[in-house]
C-alpha cells in the first residue's frame, strides 16, 4: 500500500503542474499579461513553464524528487503570496490555501522521497548493484 500511495501522490501532485505548464504555453501572451498585471515581469514566463511542466514531469516519474519537491514547495509559497494574497476575496483565500497545501505535499516528498516505484529508487538500486 505504501508503494501505491507514494506513486499515486506523485501522480496527483504532478498533474496539476503539468497541465498548468501546458496551459501557459497555449495561452502564452495572456499569461504573460496577467503576470505583468501582478507586478511580475512577463519575461519570467519561460522559467515558470519550466518549473511547472518540467518539475511536474520529474515528480511524475520520481527523478531527483527531493530537490524538485523542495523547489516546487518554494514556488507554491511564492506564487501564493504574489498572486493570491487578496484575502478580501474568498476565492483568493481558497487559492492561497491550495498553494500552501501543495507546498505541504511537496515537503512530504522532500521528507520521504519518491517511493519504491520511481526512477530515484531504480537508479539507486542500479548503483547499489553495480558496487
């Protein structure tokens, strides 16, 4: 059950980021304009896409999971404060808390790793067997 839970958790966390990154590519100019309206230079959008799409894919397969989880946890906290700090709006409070919950999920990955069904585990086993 632990293997299934760890893999399922990675899949669920990663899907949000993979889809968000993909949608930012499709709606590139609109996303850049929204970022700029929030005081974030639109020129940073490729880095955002890399973080979301690239980080999401790496979490999905469980590669360099602890490092990527640490970075995505920080990304979630940062974006919560930049884009969802209008606490007068209930939807913004919900989005802020969603980002914080995602950060919590990534911190759990940081603490416990990707689990047995991951590239991290496969590569670790391969290195152990070759020594």
